[in-house]
C-alpha cells in the first residue's frame, strides 16, 4: 500500500519533472503586453511565425515565449533583451511600440520588412541597445538626434530606407560604434565633422544619398576605419589629404560626386588599400607615380575625371591589380609596357583617352583578363598577335583607334600558324570598328557578331563588309589546292606587277607632261589615284556608284565643286568631292605630295581624306562620309535644329576645338584651315563634329579662280586678312569664334560681332541671344553655354595676338 503510494508519488514527480522538461519561459507581463499591443497594430502575413505570440490555452497572461522562433530572447530574469523580426514580411509603424517597457533591449533587428513612418525619438529610452538594425524598410522622416544617447551602440544600420534631413551631429557621441551605415536614403546637408569622433568605427558607409559640401578633414581621425563609402552624393571640394592617416583603410569609395583637385599622394600611399574608387568626379592633375607603392591595390577606378599626362610606368608595380579603370580622361602617351606585370588582371579599361603608339605585345601576359577596352584612343599600328593568348577574354573593344594593317593571323597560304583571333574563346564580344584595318577578316565564328564597320580596307563574308576578291580564302584547308594556287599565282602576280609598273610609268609620264588642261578627253583616258584602300576603290567604281556623277547623288556644293555620296559596297559609303577640272594645275607633283600628307592625318574630329583620283574627265578627292551632313544644313532647318539641344551644341563646339587644336599644334608643320564655317563642319550620328576640307584650301591655292574660297567664307573671315593677307592660325581661331557664337544663336551673329566686346555673358544670356527654336538651357547647361560665349568673345578679338590659341580654347572647354 505504502509502496504503491510511493510508486504513485514517484510517478507524479516524474510526470511533473517531464512536464517541466521543455521549461518554457515567458517574458514579463509588462513587456508581453507592450509587445502584444504593438503586434495588434501590425499587418502580419498569414502563417507568420509571429503566431507564437498568441497566448497559450492555459490562459497564461505572460504569454510571449522567451525562446520563440520569431526572435524574442530573454535574459535570466525573463526580461526581453533581444527582439529580431528580420525578414518577416511585417508591415507597420513604430508608433505603438512601447519603448518604455522594453528598456532592457540590447539587440533590436527589424531589417528587411515593410516598416514605414518615422523612427520615434523615444528610441532614446533603449539605452542598453548595442545593435540597432532598421535597414531595408521604408522608414521616413529624419534620423532622431536622440539616437546620440545610445552610448552602448556598436552597430547602427539605417541603410535602404527613405530617411531624409541631415545626419545629426549627436551621432558623433556614439563612441562605441564600429559600424554606421546610412546609405541609400535621402539624407542631405553636409557630413558632420563630429563623425570624426567615432574612434572605434570600422565601417562608415554614407553612399547613395544627397550629401553636399566637402568631405570633412576630421574623418582622418578614424584610425580604425577599414571601409569608407561616400560615393553617389553631391560632395564637392578637394579630397582631404588627412585621409592618408587612415592606415587601416581597405576600401575607399568616393565615385560619382563633384570632387575636384588632385589625387592626394597621402591616400595613394595607404598600404592596406585594396579598392579605390574615384570615378566620375572632377579630379584633375597627373596620376601620382606613388601608386607604384600600393602593392595591395586590386581595384582602381579613376575613370571620367580630368586627369592628364601619362600612365605612370610605376603602375606596373601594383602586382595585385584585378580591375583598372582609367577611361574617359585626357591621358596621353603610350600604354606602359610595365602593365605586363599584372599577372591577375581581369578588367582593363583605358578607353576615351589620347593614348597613342601601338598596343604592346606584352598584353599576352594577361592570362586572366576578360574585359579589355582600349577604344577611343589614338592607338596605331598592328593589333599584336599576342591577343590570341587571352584565353579568358569575353569582351574586346579596340574600336575608334588608328589601328592598321591586317587582323593578325591571317600564314594565310599554308594555314600552319593558328589564327590569333580564332584561338580566342568563342562567344567573345569583339568591336574593332572605326579603325584603319585592312585585308580579309579571318574565318572565325567570333567575327559573325563582331563590329567591324568603319574599316574601309577590310573584306570578308561578314555583315557590313565587302567580299574579298581573292579566291584564296575558299578551300583553305586543302593543302594541294594551296600549292596549286602558289604555282599558278606567283608567276601571275609577277606578270601583273610588271604590267602595273610599266602602265604606272606611262601614266605618270603622261601626267607629268599633260596637266589636265583639256577636261573632255575621250572616255577611258588616263587615270591616277592615291587612295588608302586596297585597290578596291578606283575611278570606275566611283563612277558606277554615282551613276556618272548624277545629280541624284549630289549632297552639296562648295567652292571647289560638288560633293557626291558614293556607296562603293553595302555599308561602305564615301563622300566624293568632284573638283573643278582645272584644280591642281602647275606643280602636280607638289599637289600629290600634299594630298599624300593629308591622307596620313588621322584625328577623330577631322574628316578623313582617303585619297585623290585624277582622270582626264574628272578629278576628285575621296572623303569619309558623315551621315548627319553639315552643321550649316542642320542649323538652317528648323526641324533639324530642334534636335540640336544645348548639350549637343556645347559638344560640337568642344569637338571642333579639338580638331583645330590638333591641326594647329600637333601637326608639323601646323596646318591652317583658312575656311572654317558651318558649311565645313560635318556631324556624325552622335553629333560629334568632324572638320572637313582641312588643308584643301592650301592644296588648291594655285588655282586663281578659287580666290574667294582660299580667303575663306564671307562672314567668317578675320578682319586682319583684309589688309595683311597673311594667313595665320589666328584666322582659324576667329572663324571658330563665329561658328561657336552661331551655334548658340542658331543664326549667323552678323553685326553682333562688332559690339560683342561691350556685352557681358550674362547680358547675352538674358538678352535671349540663344536659339529660340529650343528651350532655354537648364542651369547645368547654362554654365557651359556661358563658357562658350565668353570663349567666342575672346576668339573674336579684333587683335589676332590677343585671341587665344586653339590649344587654350580646347583645354578650357575640356574643363567646362
Ligand atoms: C485569463 O485570466 C485573466 C486573469 O489573469 C482573466 O481576467 C481573463 O478573463 C482570463 N481569460 C480567459 C479567456 O479565461
Ligand atoms: C536576426 O535574425 C536573422 C535571421 O533570421 C539573422 O541573420 C540576424 O543576424 C539576426 N539579428 C540579430 C541581431 O541577431
Ligand atoms: C530589466 O531587467 C531587470 C533585471 O535584469 C529587471 O529588474 C527589470 O524589471 C527589467 N525591466 C523591464 C522593463 O522589464
Ligand atoms: C519618401 O519620403 C517622401 C517624403 O519625405 C515621400 O514623398 C515619398 O513618397 C517617399 N518615398 C517612398 C518610396 O516611400
Ligand atoms: C534637405 O532636404 C530637406 C527636404 O527633405 C529640405 O527641406 C532641406 O532644405 C534640405 N537641406 C539642404 C541643406 O539641402
Ligand atoms: C613611393 O613611390 C615613389 C615614386 O614611385 C618612390 O620615390 C618612393 O620611394 C616610394 N615610397 C615608399 C615608401 O615606398
Ligand atoms: C568601351 O568604352 C567605351 C567608352 O569609352 C564604351 O562606349 C564602350 O561601350 C566600351 N566597350 C565595351 C565592350 O564595354
Ligand atoms: C604620342 O603623343 C605624344 C604627344 O602626346 C607625342 O609626343 C608622341 O610622339 C606620340 N607618340 C607616337 C608613337 O605617336
Ligand atoms: C550571334 O548573336 C546571336 C544573337 O545574339 C546569337 O544567337 C548567335 O549565337 C551569335 N553567333 C555567334 C557565332 O556568336
Ligand atoms: C557566307 O557565309 C554564309 C554563312 O556563313 C554562307 O552560307 C555563304 O555561302 C557564304 N558566302 C560566300 C560567298 O562564301
């Protein structure tokens, strides 16, 4: 009996013990009520884990479980000290949140939900908070300065909300903070210098806001800082050299701001820096050679600034380099051979600079590169066959350079050497457009989708190219066939060459004897040509393409004759300027030498002269064809002029200045245009200006009937020419001034030129001299238009000595 009682008792104890095993603890009544009340204000998705906040059947009032999966954690006294509702799909505000009952909270995480409305100032009551994460919600309003009371806070994440106003200086009191991230909000005002007091902060991320003003020098005090992000704001002023004291800095993001001045050497010398982004600012000056000391640097973004000078040779010492972006600056000189030491390089973008020389063979060392963009430079000579070694390449852009000769391979006859391009990985994106490449395009599937246009000398079975005349490309894999071709072709080529030599000699002699005095010799008379294309373009082709210079193909007339559009092959269009038949009489040899010299000039803002063709019936110059036609025809048409907004107009002025500066200052001897007017400025599809007829006025000077054309176009001629007859570069500067003013006004400035010196730029802007066919400039473009106005005023100075040089004009516009 006793024993059975004992047994029962033991059983009861056991059951009670078993029942206590889960040891479910509940948060205190006050805290529970506070949470439940807030809960009732929220929109909670069905099946939410928050159902664990629903009171248990036993009517326990203290019903918020301390270990519930939705993120309540209690301390030893069953008081809630952590609340984590991250990624729960909740929607609601903090209005009902009873801060005063949850003062024991140390961790509060509401990240990745749909909370909205303000952050209540009562947050100051959570004085034990160590961790506050409200990121990735829709909180709005300001950052309450009261957050500055939370002295224990080590982590403060407010990023990706809709918070506005400025950063309260009180945040500088958070001495324990190690991470402050407020990126991707609407914050504005300046960055408070009090942030320089955050002694322990390692990550300070303020990017993607609207902060303005300078980067405070005090940030240089943050000795623990490893990551500083202020990119995508409206920060201005120079980069404080005090940041050079941030010896722990690993990543510094300052891109997309309006920072100016030079790159401080102190920053470059930061030993631990591995990621430095400064692109899209107004940073100027030279690239410091001290970068060579930054052996940890893996990513360097300096694109879209105003950097000048050469890429320092010391760059080669940055052995860890993965991504190097220097595009869209004004860098000149060659691509340093030293870059070959970039063993790990994955991306290189040097596009949009003024780099010249050849592409170094050492590129073959970049075994891991997958993005290579050298477009928009002045790189010349051959594409090195080492390009074939870049086995990881997925994008290759060499467009808009002066690359010449054949695409590397193509021993074409024996087929023994593998073609450089065929060995590139398949599916790679290739852009070789707008160069001077010649010869057959190698048979390679990668060229099916490649951009190859704008290379008059290329041929092959690819879109946009003419077929190659040579049969050699077919049946390329049959060795017997090759030998056969060799046997047949070699003697044949010899005979043809000999024949050509003899004919050439005869033609040349005749040319020397007969200057083309009698324009209507019989059909099939002599011809002579200098062209840059591989023999494909000859007199007959042009005659065919223009239907014997039919009116229908005429696209304009100038002082020297009419201009025709000739489509020699599909997508291979040239402009042909038919000269008055008597042009170039007298010193024919000298004339041809001049043409030859001009065909060698290559600049993206100067219309290319491909060559000259002379025949007893016609002589003509062959030029690059530009689809948008002349600036004159656009400005004269109300419809077309409407498309020419202020940005385009400013860009046209800039590009004309570039072309003129090149001819005046980078050619030896300098070349003077003598006839700059809106009729001679042609536009490409992107409204980039190309100056046409460079040097032709000089070429044709011997022809007295063209006197007016030599002296220029009425309305654009500098005043001193009338009495000195001495042509200098400053004559072009004057004409440029007229054209620039005409672009702003939409019509020839006429008499305005005379009283220009008495008018201020503001006056001009407000007197509505601007072209009324387009809306007035925005405040951004107004600044640039004013610069154009003041430059054209300087160029129109009646004293040629006082006019700026085109070099000065071009440099000044670069900064606009
Ligand atoms: C739960 O208990 C409280 C008292 O602690 C009481 O007021 C309330 O009515 C009870 N609720 C239910 C559903 O029994
Ligand atoms: C909150 O929970 C998420 C996972 O649900 C976790 O990633 C996060 O670190 C937690 N926050 C805190 C402060 O513990
Ligand atoms: C906070 O915790 C302490 C003990 O750690 C407790 O005495 C106090 O009641 C708690 N405060 C609240 C508001 O629950
Ligand atoms: C952000 O806040 C502003 C007011 O500060 C409001 O007009 C806007 O609609 C909000 N945007 C979103 C996406 O909530
Ligand atoms: C910041 O933005 C607010 C509107 O959100 C505006 O009222 C205030 O003038 C702005 N402050 C600055 C300095 O731009
Ligand atoms: C840093 O680079 C410069 C120029 O390349 C060099 O003269 C200097 O000695 C280097 N300084 C250090 C500390 O390596
Ligand atoms: C190369 O850079 C130019 C800008 O300079 C850009 O327009 C072009 O898209 C880039 N090419 C590729 C393949 O990204
Ligand atoms: C490259 O341009 C510079 C001027 O910037 C000139 O001095 C140099 O001769 C040019 N080099 C080549 C190879 O064209
Ligand atoms: C060319 O591009 C088309 C469309 O993007 C694609 O389907 C095709 O596979 C590409 N061809 C080659 C040879 O890369
Ligand atoms: C050009 O290429 C296409 C497809 O690659 C082929 O069908 C066609 O026969 C080729 N034409 C010539 C003339 O080789």
